[in-house]
C-alpha cells in the first residue's frame, strides 16, 4: 500500500513562502498543519472501503494562525477579481500588475 497525497500545490507554496517569495492569489484550502498521506483500505468480505491518514504535517508549530491558513501577501479579493472581469487568468494578471508597480513605483 502506498499513501495517496494531493498536497503538492501546498507543498510548493510552503517552499516558496519559506524561501522568501511573496504569494499572490487565494489562500490554500489545505492547512499547513494538517493530516496527510491517505492510505486507502477495503474490508475483504463487505467491500466497505475508506481512507485513513498516515501522517500529520506541522509547517508552523510555533504559529497556530499560519498553521491554519498559509498567508497570502497579495490576496486576490473580490473587487480585484471583478476588475479583471473574472478572467480565469486574474491571478497572473494581478501578479504582473504588482511587479509593474514594484518596478515603477512613480
């Protein structure tokens, strides 16, 4: 049996955050301090199946709030999303806008 995980997006965001990157967009729905690595199981006779976590990851043991939600430095709020007409590339457009402002603060 091998554990199944779907945390690679959060893992990358955590790596970038801890490396000093500025995060843009919407906070992850997955908590940095959370259960992970699902092991699937099935009972032989009834075929009832389920999953159980095999690990608990602690990214921010000293900061419960960061452990609950990974902070985003530039959140893509409703007003900003609307200003991009709800374009599915809004997060990228917002990041480009931020970079432009940093490059030319006027």
